[in-house]
C-alpha cells in the first residue's frame, strides 16, 4: 500500500506531499481572491494564481488518493 505504480513512496511521504500541496493550493486560492479585490484590472495575476491553485490542488488530490 502507498504506491500507485508510477512513483515508489511510502505512505508517510504521500501524506506529507498531500498536506504540502493542500497548503500551496489554499495559499494560491487566497492570493487569487486578494488579487481580484485589490487589483481587479490585473487579470494576468488572477489567472496565474487560479492556475497554480488548480495545479497544486490536482497534485494534492493525486497524492491523497495514492496514500
């Protein structure tokens, strides 16, 4: 248990990776909200933070499912 066949990590590593990516996804989501309220004309910053939130959320979900 603790492997998906692609990357060999023990369960503790998968859980740590999932928690780290959850923190990153949450941080970029908050930054996207802050960017939207403080600088609504800066769409590039909003898109970048939203994309990072989705990316790290996807990695977090993958890590959680693999643990």
